């Protein structure tokens, strides 16, 4: 085969490679913004908790669906904990947290973020617009429940949303962020780097941005320092393939007192309750008991 023919074939292979990488990056970015929607399989009643189905509007009018679980202590007002799920998840996947919080006397509220579960919307934004959903939940609960005080525990995107929202409003007295990322673009790169190693991985957040995802507003790293004087607890597994311990350390370093950081050994993404159940529940309850 002549040199010219070899170069022609090599050029064709390169063009095909670029086309395939571009198309797959576009597909990945589309799936991040439009995650596969899953409704909850179980409800609080499966865990022996009575609850109310709730519907309310986010700040932009998107209708959201949730569950309100009243406290077992009817004789006096109780603090309320809002539990926030992660990207591609739903309120049913975080019922484990509602269970031990409810048993400890807290009122609990869970809801589906936009484009997730039973809520409306088809555009998920990895913590860019989700703070509007959480703020709307807080306002709804103030009117309908009027809790003694409010805390939030969030997982992955839910934790990032909790940090950002708590940095924007003083309504949240205590925040627990489990496996929260610090920066949206870097999270996307981490999510796709096993398919496309850097620098190719950086194509996916670029394409997500071209499809309307804001990569720069409402980043947790920019709001962790604005939560004080309210309290922040960051929980992070040291075997997390999506969110590195450096994210947790950066968030912690940017936050002001009162703040706590727990790096959980041998623990992957959003799995600290599974790997360290008793210690997890002890720390979470002690934190909320102290600051709520």
C-alpha cells in the first residue's frame, strides 16, 4: 500500500473518530440534562410512616410533588428536615434518611426536583435551577406547616443544591451535604472520564452548555462560605468515583464556622449510610439536634 493511500485511510479514521466522539458527547450531555425519569417504587407507608401527598410550584411555576411526614410528637412543634435526592433519582430513594429522622421526632419533607420522579419539567440542571425548587419547598412549608426550624440533608446534586440554597437564604438553620460536588463542569468531566479521558471529557460540559445548561451560576463552591452563622456538615466517601475528597475539602475550607467534615473510609458515592450506618445516623442526628 502506497504512502498516500495510508495517509488517506488514517485521515478517514481520524474523521470518523472525531464524528463518533462528538455524537457520543452530545448524547451524554443530553442525558445529563434530560435524565431517565423514575417514579418512587415505595412510599413512606412501606416504612410505617403516615404521610401526605403534596403539590406545590417552584419559583418559575414548575409543579413539584412531595411527601410530608408529620412528627410522632404531636404535643409540641418539631423541627423539620427536608431530604433532597440526587440527579437521576427521586424522593423514594432517600426514604432511608426519612426513616431514622422521623423516628427521632423530626418532621420530614421529601420532594422530587424538576424533571425527576413525579414532578413536572424536562430540564435537569445539576444544581443551577434546583435551588428555586428548594426555596419554593421552604416557602410552602412555612405557610402550611410553620415548623419550629428547618434543616436540609441532601445527596449528591441534592447536597450541592442544599449548600447553594443555604448560602442564599437564612431559612435553613443546618445543612448536611452528602457527596456534594463543588463545581458543575468538573462533576460532568468526572462522570464521563471513564468513557472519554481528558481532554476529550471536557467536550461533554461544553455541549451541555450549548444545550442551555448554565455552568457558572449557583455553584456550591461559591456559596459554602455564605452559610454561616448557620451550620454545615459535609459527608464524603473516600472511594467516590464521581466526587473526590478534594471537593469536600474545598467546600469545607471555603465555609465558615460552625462547620464539620467527615471523610468516610472505603465508601463510594452516596453510600456512607450503607457502609457506616450506626455512625452515620449518630452524626446526622447529633448535628441536627445541636443546631435545630
